């Protein structure tokens, strides 16, 4: 029956967000066939989402692109707030926290969205795939086995069959509308401009803010790391056109700052948008799923939108691949179960931070880093006995280790890739069977990895004989004792379709 499907997965939307690209990279490295289509003729070239939070940095490390993003981006500059008399005060934009063995990334990374997506397309090309620009999904029907899609492109209209369709096509999602999935929420009463510009008159060492707390006068001018551009942001009237010419933006800056020395010379990209907070009623209907802005839209405060979208796709990718490869289809129900509550929480956070911004408060703390997001209530969380400290459903911490051959290792390096990871503490290798797609490591003096600094035990707090099963997306699936081998086997069979090797 496989021959009737052109691909396993059709992903709709690659040019206006990172969700589709994340999913494509994850499916490509898992050997899943797909097409990634985008109706626009060329990639997005602006910086709508420029902050990559620490948890997303961990995701990008696993996908093999973090170093490249670090190379084209940079740290957030000092927050400089100007008073009406021209004097100013400075503070760090985010709380300064040093990396720890368990959390190696603690600060947001600034990368212009265009550059983030460019790096992602390059990674996808390394894996043998590329987005199809100028290809639009114009209709689809689904049945019990798959989806029949109608595509319009340069060669005319075509029909194709895919096992699954994923809508990664933004806040105005065609896929969501076609499914008639509700998108309740509210318009937040704020319209804003954003523009990437070349300008003079300001240092690149600070994020310059004028008129804080005054919605008529606010304007922020931020140097974009890795470029020679500054991004302008500020509220504008709810109605009327915005003059996005260099002259128009220079005049707007002068009006709001009282300074005539700040000159805009060119505009690389610009937009005016109304802020919304909306959440789809469902993330899946039959053989069709939603990711990213198609499922939720946020105000930009706190830099949560792109990151939540990337992590949607990261959560969905391994589950979709597992189902294509024979895992129970019910595994896909855990995508909405786990990710929709996260989006609801993030919407509340972004909306609260918007209110604080309107009153001049912009400092950000750990709440925006997304390191504390987990799925403790998920049906995928198995834990016996109930324990304090780290638990099933939590993000699996990193830790420095040493290999039995003497080499330095990180726990994240053991997790990296498409597999599940099973960690045994103070046990013998022959106490569990081998499973396809599961890498087993024994931590201890007789194991293949040694907790020389005690950081693994500090993070996981295991008793001798306990096992930790880490999911392909870096969250703890199960914590069990050595006597619960049958429960572990049942877990992998039910949730991943994995049986012990013969």
C-alpha cells in the first residue's frame, strides 16, 4: 500500500517561520519522506523573531546547527533607557546567570530570523532536502489512510497523496481554516511597527529605548547582532498608513526622541501589525496537524513565539516519524496533550509582559528561557515509585561525564540524534535487553560512562539500580527500578512500537 503515497508527510509552510523547517530537519534525519512547500516565491528576509531562548538552543544543538547560529548571532546588548532631558540609565536586558553543568545555556541568543532560517535551510540541504517555494496548497481531502492534496505551482496544479499533512502556515493558516478549527482569543489593542534599517547616530553597544511607559512616544532601536542593521519597534495608531521610507522613519524617530542626529539611510524590511493572542481549539484533526503560529499566536514580548513554534515541531517530529514507522497512532494524541497547555501558558506570559512593557518595564528573567517547561501530567510520563526532585515529564538535564576510555563527554552528546536513551545507575548491562532505536548507557565505575564530578547524580538523584528513559526530544519518559523491566518493555511497545531485539 505504501506505493500509493508520494510522501509520508506533506508540510505546508516554510517561508514565514521556523516550525516547518524544524519539522523537516527532524524528519529528514529520521529517514521519513516528505515535501516542504511554501506559497511565497522566496524566503522571508526580515527579523520578526530574533530571540533564541536557552531551551531552543538545546534543541538546535541536537539538530546540529547551534554553533552556526552562534556564529551569525550574538548576545543581547545593554538596555539603555533615555530620559526626556537626554540622560539615560543602563541595565542588563536579561538577568545574568552563569551556565551550569545541568543547564549549559542561560542567555537568549539574538539572531535575525532571516539568518536563523537560512542556517536551517542549509542544514536541511545537507540532509538532502530543500523547500519548494512558489508551491501553494489550495485544497485537500482526507480519509482513514491519508490526505489527498491539491497543489498549485509553476507547472500548474497537481494532486498528490501523503499519509499526513502538517500545517505550519502561520497565523492565517489555510490548513486551520480548511479544517474549521476554532482560533479563539483576542486582539490586544496594540498596533506596532517593526523595521530593519541602516542608520547612524546611535552606538551598537546598547538597545536604545525612548519614551518608555508612554504609548504615544515609545520607540526602541536595537542593533541586530551579526548585521549592520538596527531594528526599530514602537506602537503606532490603530488606523492609518505608516510611512516606512527612510525619510518617514527618520521623522518618526525625531518626533519621538527629540533628536535630529539619528538618520535612517535605508530600510531592509518593514511591517505594521496588530498584536493578538489566540490558541487553536485543536492541534490535530484526523490525518492533519497544526504547528507553530498556525496553532497559536502571541504578542512578541518575551521572545516566545518562534521558540514555542520550534519546540512544537521538535515534539511532533519524533512522534510522527514513529507512527509512520509502525508505532501506535495514539502516540500523536500526546502532541496536543503536551504542547497545547504550553502554548496557553506562554500566551498568558507574553500578554502579561506586554502589559509590563506598556508601563516601561522590560527586564526579563528565567520565565522566558523555557527551561522549566515539561510534561509531568502527560500520559507519556511513567514513574515508579513517586519521587522528589527530577521526575518523569521533566526536561532531562545535561551533565559532564567521562567515557570508560578516558574521553570527556556530555550527557547531551549521548542524547543527540534520533534515538531514545536509557541510562542505568550502578547496574549491569545484562539486566535489560537491547531494543532497536534505544541506546543504553551504564553510569558507574563498571559502566561505559563515569560520573567523575558527581554532576550526573546531583542532577538526577537516582538510587542504585534505577533506570531513566529519555525520549528523543530530551524529556524524561520514565524512571523505574531494576525490578520493573516488564513495565519498561511495555512502555516502549505501547508508546513507541519498539520491541526487544530477538
